[in-house]
C-alpha cells in the first residue's frame, strides 16, 4: 500500500510538471518528454512492446472526454490512475483505480477554458507513466 501511495505522489507531481511546462509548447510534438520518465506511443522507450496496452486512448463526445487504457486489471498488475490536464496546467480531473476494477476507463467534463490541447495520463504499477496528447 505504501508503494502505491508513492506511485500516486510521483504521478501527480509529474502530471503537474508536464501541465505547467506545457503552457507554451507541445511536449509530445517536440519529443521533449524526459526519456525513461514519461512514455508516449511515439516514444515508448523500454516499453515499446507495451504501447497498445499502456498509452491512454482519448475520445471526445461533446464536452465529455473519455480516457481508456486497454490494460488488464489484477492485484499484481494494474492501472493505478488517470488524469486529464489542460494545456494551461489545469488538472481537469483524475481517477484512481483499484486492482479489482474491471477496466481502466475514466470520463471527464471539459471546462470552457480547456484550451485547444489536453494531456491524458495513465500510470501502470509495473510499466510507468504514459501520456497521450490530444488536440480538441
Ligand atoms: Fe502494465
């Protein structure tokens, strides 16, 4: 349990750092996410074989954003948390999962000032921190 709490703290701090720093540019498009710290579908690093089950997928229906990580959920290996962060650094929402949850899917309502870009994050307890950038 202590380890899970540490993961949550690390992912929140990292999400906040990504969001704050993203105000003036797109990290994913510049490839400037720190290697070995933040993983993306385009830069999966050591987890290249894990992209399909770890990079969060983002869909939009009106003001509703759905974040899905197509990852199995079990006591020893699961998605810990999703966040959705606006390009201005505002954390739009977060969802913490339990290993007993059947799937890692979360929904968030976009505020009117979300900007034109959002970042969806997904944290796996074994395969680290993933980000998908999404243009609204
Ligand atoms: Fe994983």
